[in-house]
DNA sequence: CCATGACTTCAACGTTGGTTGAATCAATGG
DNA sequence: CCATTGATTCAACCAACGTTGAAGTCATGG
C-alpha cells in the first residue's frame, strides 16, 4: 500500500473530481464526454484527471486521438481496506454504540 | 443534506484527522487522551477537532474540565449515502465490469 | 507536410488549509 | 478570589491547491 489513504481521500474531496468519478462509474470514458458533462476548461479537466490518476482511482488509455478514462476498482478497494484498517466506520459496519473508555466519574 | 460530501471527505483527507477518527472509533473520548495518542500541539488538535465537528463526523460534550469527543455515526451514514448516490463504488458494491459507453470504432 | 483537433503540460496567480505562538475562556481547588 | 488545568480562539505565516492562459504533444486528415 504505497499510497496513503489521505491521498485518495483528498482526490475525492473535490466536487468536480467527485462528479467525474461518478460519471466514470457509469461507464463514460473519453475526455470529451467528461468535458461535456462537467463544465470546466479542458486544461483544468486534465489537471483533475491527473490527480485522480495519481491517486490510483482512475486509469487512462489512448484510442487514436482520444484518451479514455475509466475507474480503477483496485484503487477503491485499497482505499476502503485502508479505511477499515484505520478504524473508520464503513457502510455496513455495526452502529457501534460508542462505549467511551474514559472514566465518567473524575476525569482522566 | 445541507452539507456537501466533499466537506466530509476533506475532513477525512488529512492524516492527523484520520487517526483521530480511528481513535474515536475505539471509544477514546476526552481531548487529552487523543492528545496522548496523536502527537500534536493542543491548539492544533482543537483545530482538527473543530474541522471534524463542522463536518458532522464527530460530536463533543463537556464533562467538568474535560471535553469528550465521539464519532457521529449519522455523519458517516450520510456521507456513504451521498457517495452511493453520486455513483462512487463503495465496499460491497459489485465490481462493475466497466462497460464503456464510448464507441470503440471511430471515437466520439 | 502542414493544418486541425484532442488532450496535456507549463508558468503564474489568488485562495485555502495546516501550523505556530500568544491570548482567551471555562471549570476546579487552594 | 486567584492560581491552575483543560481546551479553544485569534492572528500571522508558509505551502499546497485549484484556476487560468499560453505553449506543447500526439495522432489524424486534407
């Protein structure tokens, strides 16, 4: 797990990139399609795609003039695994009735 | 859903805060306990806790001199719901064999 | 071969975010 | 009431991030 969980989370923690990931989750692929759906300048779109690529959440392949982007399922799996290991409550986890370890009588 | 998913994600997308959330997931509560586990200056810790609080991931109550922090399960549930709605592949979701909508013959 | 289209890279800018040190607030104890 | 302890707030700083405009690739088509 060369990549920190926070890197992947930071990649997702931006509205435009989150929308892009949502789009790619539906199978949209070439950059121009993404550009039509997400209204940003092409160079800015490239930047955001690069962030997602470097975070391992997305991969790209050239097809003639065009470059297709798709989600990288492995990246997401690794992310969720890292969060689970860090003790973050993921969906489907027990509600965890928050038993406080602190002594409630006279403080630490 | 008054709060954007990106706000909650950004709150998690920082190593120190991710560690704090992990600790609170185990039930650690008062700020001084967190401070012992996460080696940061008290004022900086306050800052990070405030970010988590404003993201709705954590809640606090005063107990005498001390202030106890705990995870807010609702905040996490809302986050996962928002991500699911945005089309982000969550853990337990089907691997989604990435069917590309783009025509593979002659581009867009 | 040059023009065009798709996309990326580079350099610069303004804003945001994490960090620090000093000051402040809240609650207890002498 | 004042000193002390736990925790927060404030002001200032520097680095990182998102944004923009111009220049640069890479592949196709006239």
